[in-house]
């Protein structure tokens, strides 16, 4: 039984990761490119220059090809909460469902309604209304990001809710705490600005390809300047709120921060490992070294995590086994109290069923005393409380290194554009083309840090993934995993081929 | 005002809101119906493209309404979301697959280097309009025939069959419900073509298709109506919350809620009027009567399932696990918050209607498909 549940959970996680990763290939481009198209069309309307219209329509074609698969993978994500995570849907649906419904009402309809005007309304509506529609598509797409990221932010930092023992679920107590939690706000700003950055890289990269091929040079130069300015500004937002994000993680998800840094033993003046080779044999609580090789900056982690270079940063061992000297209660201790809470909840339900009021009151009092650790009661071993360290550590570094590289590329593009020698910098143009792929790598790495770093929790500290999944045979989820894998891969291949063909055709036709 | 509503009223209000969204989705399945007409009503590639482009302006609205229907159910009735999606796993997965196929088909069908070829994407559209709608109908049918599941004391669902929902399609009632929706969608699709396309040969065939498909829908409709009026239903004792089987429950619901009977009969009458006006009197506005009629029929069906002390998602293997709008709903606080959010719905409907009117002011012609913006066409 236990093995089967674990296997089902593993397949459900794999399927969700697969869908989310494919979804996030398409969505960031939609979020950023929609704004770039709106900029291009605004310039067209302002100048009346038909070249800008041609340019707008070219990027719009690529936007449409990309948009379709984003929509297709998005619906799967929404319904997968029900199909593969039905216990999750019940236990937190009272809170989690609301942002999804609001996303539908406020964002998707804007997107869906004005999308058809944007694509088919050139000769049906006025130029002004067409531009308005293009802006509305950009607004709608980014509004949808608000609500899904509010939902995701709540999974990272659950707030504004309470557990109802009668219903055995979490219920919303304060909508504004959920919608405006610092993690939700930071998630939105970091994610959307990184999406803008990716779209800018895409436009810069495709335009660089045209310059390398000496085709559509006017269009390419114009697109590159607008996109590079947009991307350069976005880069600073990404860096700024990325730092805020790490600060938030240190406060609300210290285990994730410890995994991001491969920090097992908490310390004052904690150094940051700039580059390192993780020791794959290392486990929480053992004496093996965490790294085979490492390059550190002294006190940097303490500074970034707490804004104080001398401060203490807890490590994985502190969070798993506790650290009395630092008043840290570890997962080991929380599992003990968590199991008391689980047992008290079962006693409470039984007493209610038998209409035994005194027993129910006693069980409820015991449950209320320990309910903060309820989720830990479902863990099997203390070490389970730690996420996969190597994957989180390396993904974080990939994201940061690439995130540092991109503003330099935008800056160089702008520098040589204004110098009028961009076409001669073939090395830079080639780097721009390569940066499209690197942009996608950085996006995926960012989400790996966010989601793998949260494991083993579906809802941080409250609901482990093992309890959240559907009670269904692993083989069934396995089958749908491979169906999705085949379907998404076919769609991705089709998308890439269509995109490449459209780029080859260019804006003339 | 919303803040002073009690939990029961909010639960009933949210069943109404989700019913409205679900019923609007049923109307918007004219897109799916239109997709199936490309193989039966179009006689050339040009006509096929006309149908696909006519539907292509609206496919996202249908898709979005389905997503909102799912989101509203998740937010308002999370136990239904958890039970049905987690339990009737394969039905929902197959429905999703067909909608994923649809989402890319419009954009990719005519694009060069699309890997699978135009014909494959047309088959995807057909599958979405036929299998997808059939399964949605079968899933809605289980609101009356029930499913095999039980819930633990923590509301974790255990499904009673290894087919995880596919068994629903074997029930004659559910199957008839699904087939009725398929032919209704085709009827609506044909009426939308008449309304939106300026190509006389295709329009004439669409006029014929509207009444032919309604005729095909009739036996299935009658099967559903006969079933509804005669079957045992899943009643709730309002005092204890206990679920029990009641003979003629849905007939009793109709008698007990005469407004619902009016909705049902008025809706069916409106659809029939729309088809007759389209098919025999050369009118182009039949889609609006068909649309309003479909929404009314949808509201009647959801009302029969959810109101008047009825379990809307019954379990045939463990009656007490059946879901009612009271035991499956979100908390009072969440429903109140969501009710404030729902105030935006009329505004959403208003701008959707405005843009629809603007975009449909001129009919779709062959010239448009081959003109300046031919590259953007589906």
C-alpha cells in the first residue's frame, strides 16, 4: 500500500512537472511579447509608418503560434489539480480555487475577447480600437499571471487561513492576506519581469538572425532597439526582486534557502558558495563534506539572507534535527507533535460520529495544541523534510549566472545600435541568437528552484505531496504521463517548425 | 448586502452562477458543433476554411468559458472538483485531450511545416466536437444516474470501478445525454454559419443541416426526458442531510419548481423556433433563439440536479457519500468573497457582447480568406 501511494505520488509529481515545464516554455513569451507587440503597434499608430505595421504583424504571427500551446497546456494544469491532486483540491480548494476562478473572470475573458480583434480586426475596427485590443491582450495575459502566481505564492507561504477540523480542510479567513501576501507580490513581479526579459531575448535573437542573414534589416534593427530597452529595464527588475525573493525565502522557507546554498550546518557569517560541486552522497545528519569543490564568498549568504553579514543562517541539519541553542525546532520534533495532531484529529472525528461530546472536546483541545505541526505528522522520516539539494543548488546557479549575462547582452546591443555598427558585430549577433535558448534554460531553472525547493510539501509546512495526491493506481497516472509527454512533445516540435518557417518567410509575405 | 447573505443562500447562489456559466458553455459549443460540420456540410476546401474561420473567431470564448466553469466549480464546490476529477479520471482526461488538440488546431492547420498536416488538425477538431462533447454530456448525465464512489471521513475519494468514469458512457441515459449535446452543438454550429458566413451554397446546406441535426437530436432528447421523468432520484432529507432514493424524484422537482419546467419547455421551444426560422423561413437570427434556448435548457438541467433537496453528484455505491450543494461547497467566507467577484460577470458579458457585435458586423467572405490578411487566417 505504502509503496503504491509513493509511486502514484511520484508519477503525479512527474506529470505536473512535465505539464508545468512545457507550459512555461510558451507562457513567458506570451506575457512579454504581448507588450512588445503593443509597443510596436503604438509606434505604428503614432508615426503612421507602414514598416512598423508590417513589423507588428510579423511578431503577432509568432505570438499566435506560441499562444495556442500555452492555452492548451494551461487548461491541463488547472484540471490536473483535480485529477491527480484530488485530496489537495479538497483540503485547500476553499482558498486555492478562488484565485483560479478570479483569473478566469478577470483575465482570460479579456484575453480571449480581444485576441480575435487583434488578429482579425485590422479591417473591421478602427486603428485606435485595434491598438486598444492589442493592449488589452497584453493586460489580460499579465492579469492571468497575477492570479495564478497568487495561488502559487500561497503554496509557498500559506497565510490568511485556518484548519477546520469538522471538514478536515483549510478554509480562507482573509482574502487580502492571500492576495497581497509579500510572497505572492514578489512572485508576480519576479516572474513577469523575467518573462519580459525572455520575450526581449526572443525578439533580439530572431532580429539578430535576420541581421546575420542580411534580411529585413530595417525591421530587425527597429525590433532590436525596442526589445533591448525593454529587456534591459526588465533585467533590473528581475535582479532587484530576485534579491527580495531570496530575502523572503530566508524568512518563510529556510529549508529551501539551505538547499539552494547546499548549507547543511547553520552558521554565523555564512558564506555563499559561488561555484561548487555537490557531494551526491551527503545526507542530512552525516559527517560527509557537502561539496567536493567550492568557491565561497565569506559572509555573503548572511548578508543577502538577513541584510546582516554577521547573522546566523540555519542549515539543513538544524531544520531537520533542531538546534536548541538557536531555538530551532526541527522536523524530527515536529513529526512527533504532528503525529499527536493526526491522531487527535482521528479521535475527534470518531468521537463526533459516536456523539461523545466530552471525548470530542478533549480530542479537539489536543488537536488545537499541536495543529501547527499537522503536516509533519504525515512525514515518514525527518530527512524527508529536506528537498533534493543538488537539483535546487545547481538550478539556482544556472538561473543567477544567466540572469547576470542577459543585461550585458542588451547593453551591448544598445551600445552598438546607437554607434550604428551593430551589423558588423557578428559575435554579438551570434550570442543574441544563442541567448534565446539560454533564456528558456534560465526560466526553467527558476521554476525548478521554486518548486523542487518546496518539496516535500504541496503547501509549505502544511500538506506533504504524499497526502495531497489522488487515490488512484500508479499505472493510470503513468499512462496519462506518457500520453501527455507524447502530445506535448509533438506540439512543441510542430511549434518550433512552424516558428522557424515563419521566421524564414519573414514579414514580407 | 452580499456580506449579510447566509451560507445556504450563498450555496444556492453559487449553484446558480456555476449553472449559468455551464449553460453559456453549452451554447458556445456551437464552435465544437461547427467543427464537426467540416466533414459533412462543407463541399470544398474553401467552404471548409470558411467554417473553420467562422468558428475560429470564437473558439477561445468557448475554451475560456470551460476553464471558468472548472474554476468556478473548484472555488465554490471543491469537494465536487476533488471527487469527480480525481475519481472519474479517464472521462476528464479524455475530454482534456480533445480540448488540447482543439486549442492548437486552429492556429496550426494552415501553417506551413506544421508536422502533422492540415487533415490531422481537422480530425483533432472533429474529435473535440464529437468525442469531447459526448463525454461532457455523459459526465453531466451522471448528475442524475450517479457514479460509483465513496468518500472517507477525510473526504478522500475511492472510485468503485477500474474504468474511472468511462463506465458512465455505457449508461443509455448518459449516452443519450451525450449524443443529444453532440447533435445540439451541430445544430447550433449550422445556425451560426448561416448567421456569420456570406457564401450562399454553404449557407443553404447549413440551413438544411440545422434541422437535420435537430431531428437527429430528438430521439436522444426524448430518451433523456423520459428518463428524467421516470427515474428514481437522489433526494436529501433537509433535516438530517441523509441521502435516500426517491421514486420520480426529478418529476417531483419539476412539479415542485414550476419555474424550472418553464425554463425547460421555453428553452426547447426557443431552440426549435430558431431551427425552424433558420431552416424553413430563411432567417439568419436563428442562432440567438437557439443560444437562449440552450442556456435555458442548461439552467433547467442544473436546477433539477442541484436544487429542491437533491444530491447533484450522487454515489450509487455509497449513498451517504453523495454530494449536495451544501456538503460540497466552500466556506461562507469564500463564497462571500467570490460573490463580490461575481459582480464583475455582467461587465465581462457586456464587453464580450460589444466586441462580438463589432467583429460580426460584416459577414465572413471568401475574399477575406484570400485578401491582405490571408496569412493570419486559419
